[in-house]
């Protein structure tokens, strides 16, 4: 029996308190799914002072996913909002490092800079 590819999905849970939006991401941040993240997070940027993307349940990321993170980062900087990545996994950390983006993003939580 041939190996079947894992189902592709991306779901978000958004919690807003005191000018901070925490977005818990579940699934894959890959081509064809990144619009879910962008369309849900982009409006939060103008309404909050800080957006935290909890990446602890991201199972895959590709160049389109990285591009979406960069787009959200750029939008947040323009709007005066702080975008932070929480609990990035090994694969996300590797890709951010390879693309020299690890120093651009504020990484918090497990193996990160600060909470």
C-alpha cells in the first residue's frame, strides 16, 4: 500500500486581552494554506499593540509560510505593532536561521529570548 501524504490543514485559535492578541497555530504553514494565517492576523495588527504567534503546533513550513511571516512582520512594523513568535520548533528555527530571519523576528518562549 503506498504511503499517503499527511492531510494539509491550518487552524487558528485567537485570544485577545489587554492590547495583546495570541494566535495559536495548528497544522502546516505551507503554500495553499498561508492565506488562513494572513487573513486572520493582518486585521489584528491595526487593533493591537502586540501579536504573538504560538508556533508550537506547526508541523511543516515552506517558503510561502516564511514569506507570510515576513509580510506580517512588515505590516506590524509599519503599524507600530510588535509581532513575536512563541515556541518555534526545530524546523522553523532552522529555516529562519538559514534565511537570516532569526535575528529579524522576536522569538519568545521555549528556547527563545524572553517571555
